[in-house]
């Protein structure tokens, strides 16, 4: 459930970024951070999640996050057992 939501919010964030909608980007970023906090895995270390999250946040800050990045990083989280 959380991976589905994080994917949707990140995809919306990229779209808002592409259209330069700063207010929507900020709103979505707050939602994204809350969902990141709720992700948990029974098979992977927390450091795996933190590494992926840090990459996503850096790309968000640099405004270089793409839809392809979102698909790749959320797939990585699923592979690591996060839900």
C-alpha cells in the first residue's frame, strides 16, 4: 500500500516539477516524507531504504528526478521487501 502511494506521489511530484508548480511540489514533498517514514521491510536493513531515499531527495532538490527514476527506485524498494 505505501509503495503504491509513494509511487503515485513521486510521479505527481515529477509532473508538478515539470510544470514548475512550486506549491504542489512542496505539498507533495511533505506527503512523500511521511510515507518514507512508514516504509518497513522484514528482509532488508534500514540503511538500504535510507540510501534510496537519500538519492530520491537529492534528485528532488536538484530538480533532476524523472518518471523513469521513480519507477526504478520504487522497484528497488519492492525488491528489497519494503511495503
